[in-house]
C-alpha cells in the first residue's frame, strides 16, 4: 500500500503540469481530484448577511476640570442661598415676636424697626443669591446641555459619582456637517482595530456657539469597565442608511499573496476556484465581511486555503538546479 503522503505528492506532481502552470492574477481553477481529503480541506456554505454602514471619525476624551470648577462655584453659591434663607427665617421669627411685644408696649418700636430693616437686608441678599445661583445653572446648561447639568448640579447623582471616581469617561464626538444628529451608540478605540472598539452611549448633543463649528458635536460616555483610552480615538459612527449586503467568512478562509487577498470556492468534488477579494471588512478577530465577489450558497474553503495557494504557486518557484549559469 502506498503511504498517503507519498501518494499526495505524486498526485500534486501530476497536477502541477496542467493545473498550476499559468495561474491568472485574479482567478484560477484548481483540480485536485483525490487530494482534497488528504489536504484536510474543510468547506462551509455561505449565507447572506448584512452589515450596518458606519463612518469613521474621531472623538476626544473630555476634560472634566471646567465642569468640576463650575460645579464647585454652583454649590458654593447654593450654600450662600441656604445661609441667607436661614438668616431671613430667623429674622422673620424675631420680627413676629417683637411685633407682639410692641403691641403690648413691652419693647420699643425702634428695636422692632431695626429688626424689620435687617429682615429686608436678608431678603435682598437671598434674592441676589438665588439670582446668582440661577445664572450659574443657566450658564452650565448653555455650555454643557441639560443632561450634564442634571448630572453635575444634583446632589449625589449616580452618573456624577461614577465620572468623579473615573469609572466612566466622557468623549466628545465630532461629526461632519451632513450628520446633524448623533446616534445613540458609537464605538471608539485608539487604533483602527474595529473589533476591539468599546461601546460609548450618547449623553446629549453639545450646544453650538459658533456657526463655523462642526454640526452635531455630541457628548458620549464610555460606560464599560475599562482603563481610560487615549485622549484622541477613532470613532465608528453608525449611519442611517441601508446596510451593506454580503457574506461573512472566517479569517482562516482568507489568504494573501503579493499584498492581495484571496479565497477559494469549491466548484464541485474535484475543482476549486481562487477569487480575489477587495476591501475585506474585519468585523471581529475571527471574521471578515465581504461585500462583493461571493454570494449566498457558495461553498467556501474555510480550512486549507493556504495549502491550495501554496500548491498552486509551487510550480512558479524555480528550482536551484534550473539556474542557467554559464560560469
């Protein structure tokens, strides 16, 4: 009985004269007859799939210092309001007490008048403190929007506590002018590794103060429990357009030659076709999305494609014995 490995190379040697002699740059047919099982080839039937359209932009990690400073100023003035309210309340009670005493001529009207004047002063101070507090609130809202205002200017807000403890991070997304509203979710990462991108949730659209400013700037928070990313990151922004149609293939099916990518399709029990793949889209560490060339129900070589490629081009490698050296 002929050992399988010897038989395999014998078959490949016979095939090489007519199968691998002149492979086309973009498309080749390979007839392997009985070799498929020996090579350990595995195939899968492709299914139609869809991929949501995304636009790659950038976002920057937001510096919380201005918000924290404005928050501190707000709560400082809030304490002034509370102190003024307490002073006025105490003075109101004192004026009420003195009025009763004055009616019974138990206290001089001068002392009552003094307390009434003090009450007017405290009332004016309270009004001014409230106006200042409202002004700070309006200023905060105009700069950062209603959601961040609620987060930072409310007592013991859960989101503020997480941001302040560096458990969440805010990023500002910069959208081009043709995208006026931000999506609910984006994905961000420092490099182009889309499969590693982290989900960031929309907080609110950022107020715009300049007509030249890019439209649709928005605040997002990175809620995943992770270390802070770089200050500037790539942002994959879903688009409200029809999703791409295509197929999803495993990473093992894609092979590379001279900087170009290829896959092999099984035509029948003995024949395989090599197809050039342009612009494969990586969707995770183990899969690519292919928009063209491949169709549903195509039988794709999912394991062993590199072996097919190596054997196809094996005949193009000149042997050392064929070196024509006249020396």
